[in-house]
């Protein structure tokens, strides 16, 4: 940031000066107003490391950037299920941003992993909005504790890269609220990010950048957001419409073109100047906030941040399988390391989040630091070059002489990136062929995966161990070695389901859409909600992850009060190693007026427990988190009834449960001429009157029944009032209908 001193009031600026504050000066900085002492701000990419480019600017990671700590992307950090760890990473990101005079770092991203094909899934936390919201809020708190702003992105329903700047996410109200907006809502209400970044896409036909319902009605009026809304780079379609909708800052620079459009709209009377005043004031407030940053003395403590990156990477690793306790490895074993990723690590995604790391650990070096005699063969090339058969033959030869083989497999960088989506979830064919040949030579295989999105694992029952290391950041190689040899007890858990095949995914057939529209036809049944509802077999379920120790759960208790449910359970480490587990609480209601998943994650806690020790874990489920979005009244509603709270280690490994009664929110559905007879009969005021009138009409000329026959009632349930009025001889006249509606809605 440049400049200092007291900032002016909006009223001290000319219309042109105010308009200039609403767009960038270049690719990464905002405009200054030198006459009035308004400094420029720098915004740069995140979200898992600082990407401040040395010269020029681009949005695809093509230009060089200053060295910065590359922490695990959200795909990894989210797998820790630990907001305290995320907040510590956020603090480090804030420190590095402050050192480099960066006012706002662009992140975190909390979009939902609707499909495993999304090319940018490595930047997002989960298929579940609770994890994204909790982890995202923690990162925001950490970043902003250092006087640096965060930018919550990409708002909203941005779940693919295909045609991302035009495609319309066509999603119904319930899934939009319950799945795609809920994580954003949590971050906004709990952490108040200083900026929110609107996405490229359209939502139900309206560009996010010019959607007043999204940017003002929901974000500000409902959620109480007080910060600045910035566009994704190049997301603005109509600058004046966007300003009116609530978009304060357009990035990058437009060369003054859109500033002039705003001034012209004001001078011609098409919009009131107060609309511009509001955006300019929000920009000035952001400058005030970021001007309070205290720049750390001295240079970056590279080693301390690298140690944190290593810790975060180790906590991100998910042990998927460990048959026969082949892990942890013994350094005295004859160990063969195969796979090009061991020596040429894939540790981050591609695109705008590409970090120039301060250090880079390689798994092969880290393994040899523990087991110096470990042998190595590439087995395949990352770019498909070379003699594939010869590479495999070399690896097989090395494996045949070993006690155990550690095979580093994964997706090459070109397979997943910002800007385009994957076309399948398969590992490259040469790697699958390598696994088959290795198995024939040596069955003791440990597969270590490097990937930003889930991959199919056709060999999952044919190798004794699988370690999901994700994209581990610059400390990922060290972390992998520490987990393999047991110096770190793995504690990561899956934040997304690994399906058997792509066709099982709920978005299959509705991704990536066609002719500019993407139908979210799966509704609320996203991720594990779908797999559990359909009782589909999966490779590994949501929440799954193993340890080198074991955990036993005691009886679960649950108690409800006016603000939610408190859940308690004793968890005992029954093994011989200290360890950490993630206690997960899922809620369900037996019968519901709306479609529900069999169970939904409502609370979780990462808990470290010493060998032989018992810890009482208390989880809190806020009442608001039990609510569904009621489309009839357009608001959140808690349904009353008996809720079952199940606690365990995954959505399919539930160790105990308790039932608790929850009182209902009062919901009165407005009665209109289009209301069905069933809705009218259920109304507490007019329902009895209508039932009496209809019973008398249907029973005219005979012994009138006191209640409607069940069959007749079922047939009439869906009859709208207005249609009933039209029937010959109907007891409901137009006048009576209007009187009834008035009485019901009084």
C-alpha cells in the first residue's frame, strides 16, 4: 500500500474520483487518488500461499512470483478437519502478505466439490458445506489477525471450470441454500472477511457479478456482511448493473472505460450517485482496515513457516488402507521406491494459485534420510515421454529385490488445473499397468497418491496399503516419509467420497452441462448424502481415515436446549501409540416433510489422545444447523421431532447414537387461491371449517359423515382452491374463498 495520513470522506471526492476507486489501476492494484491522499492497495492470489508476481501480471500463474511458503492446498488442509491448524496457516499467510505489502490475499475458496471432475477441486475443502465453512472461517481469522484482508471466493455456485465465465448454474432454492451457500454464510457470519469475491458464472441465468439478490439481499441484508465485494478477475459483464447489484470493486483494470460508464450513468440520471457513494465508502473502509497492519520486523522466518507447512502436510495425509499392518515401515527393511512423483513431487495445483516455494521437500530424499539403502526406479514419466515398457521393467526389477515397495502414483499437473475440468477420474494407464506388474513381482506394495481430486482405485483390494497424500505443499515429501515410517501417526480424514466409478457420482449426466446451462439435478443429495441415500458401494466413504492406533467409543448422550444439541461421548485410545482421531456427529430425523439425506454432518472435532487414555469429547450442534430451507415461506425452518445423533469415524462407521426431541419452529403457510385443499385442511384456523363444509357437501342427501373418507380425501388433497370454486355445486364460492384466505392470513 502506498500513501499515508487521514483518508477523506466520500463527500470530499468528485464523481470521477469516486468512480476511479471502483476498478483496478492494473492487474493487481487499485487506483490511488493523490489529490485526496487515497493510497492504492495491492491484492494478490492465494489461497494456500502468497503469489505476488515480480513484474507484470497474469491470472494463470505464468509469470514469476516472489518466493513464498507453499502450504497444502485446501484438498489437503481440509483433510485435517482441524480449524486450529487452519487458523495457524492463516496467520502465516497474513504475515507473509504483510511483509510483501499485500493488503488482500485472495482466499479461501469454499465452493462445494459437486463433481470429482472439477479441475479446481484442489482449491476447495469438501463436498460438505460444514467443513468448508468451519475451515474457511478459521483461515480468514488467521489471515486478518495480521491486518491483512482475506477474500472469500468464489461466490457462488462455482463448481466447474468448463465455460466458467458464462455457464449458468441452474439450481433450486433448497440445494442452493443448504449446500452451495451455507459454507459462505458460516464464514461471513463467523469471521467477516474483509472482501468477498463474486464468481464468473451465472446463477439461474443471472451473472453473479450483477445479481442484487445474491450480493445485497442475501449477503448483506440477511447475513449482515459489512465488507467489500470484489469481482473475480474479468467477471464483470455490465459494470453499471454490477454496481447497482452491490459489486464494489472491479478487477483488474479496465483502462478507465468502466469508470466512465459509471459517471455517465450518474450524469444521465440512470442511477443515483448514492449508489456510487456506497461502493466508494466500502473501498475507503478497506483502505482504513489494511492501513492498520503492522509489518513484521526483519525478513520472513523461512524455516519456521516451512516447519508449519510440513506439519500441515502430515496432518493432511489420509491412510486409506493398511492391511496386515504393513505400515509403518521399518528402516531396516529392504525398501524399493518407485514412481516419478517420489523424485519430482507434484505438490500444488496449476493456475492462479501457483506458488514459488521457499523450499521443496522430495519424498525420495526424505525416505533415504531414514532408510539410506532404499532403492529407486521412476517406473513411468510424468509427461508420457520415454520407453514406458522399459521404465516399468526397471521398476519391477528393483521391486523384486525388496521386502516392501512404496509406489508413488498420481495425476500429472496437466490433468487438473484452473481453467478446465477433468474428463475422467482414472489414474494414467501407464501407472495402472505399473501396479499390475509390481504386484506380480512383489505383493507388499504401499501406494502413495499425489492428486488434487479423487481418483478411482481399481487396485484397492489388491495392495495392502494406500496412502492419500493429496497435494502436500512444499513440505509434502517430508510429511509422507514421516507418516510412512511412523514418526507421525496419520490422522487425516476424507472430506469427499471416493466412488468406485465416475458414473456413481450424483452429478453424472448433469456435468458440465450443455449450451451454457448446468442443471443441478441431484438437488440436496450431493456427495455422501447421495451415496448413503442410494446405499451405493463406494471405494472409501466420506470421513474415512485410518490410524496406527485404534479408538473405542463409549455411550453417546445428547441433550437439546433452545439453542441446539449438546453431544458427549468418551473416546479411548486402545492402542499402543499416541494418536489423533476426528469425532464426527451426524444428525437425522425419522420422518420429514421434505426430502432428506439419511444423515448429515453437523459437528466434528479433531482430538489428540495419548495411548491408553480416554477423553470426553463434547460436540455442539447449533439449532440453526438443523434447519432446512422451506421454499413455501422462503426461510430456514427447524422441523420438530425425534432426531438421532450418530457419532463415529465416517458417515458409514458410526459407533453409537442417541435420540433427542427437538421442538419445531412455527410455520404458517400463506393461503392463496393456488393453495391445495390439503394445505388448507392442515391450516390450524380455517382447516376445520373447510373440512366441515366439504363433509356436508359430499354427504348431502344421506347420512353425512363426520369426517372425509380417507380415499376421497386423498383424491382431493391436491385440488387448488380456485379449481374447487369452479366445480358445479361447489360449497366454496369465490366470495367464501376470499373470506377464507383473509381469515387464514390475518
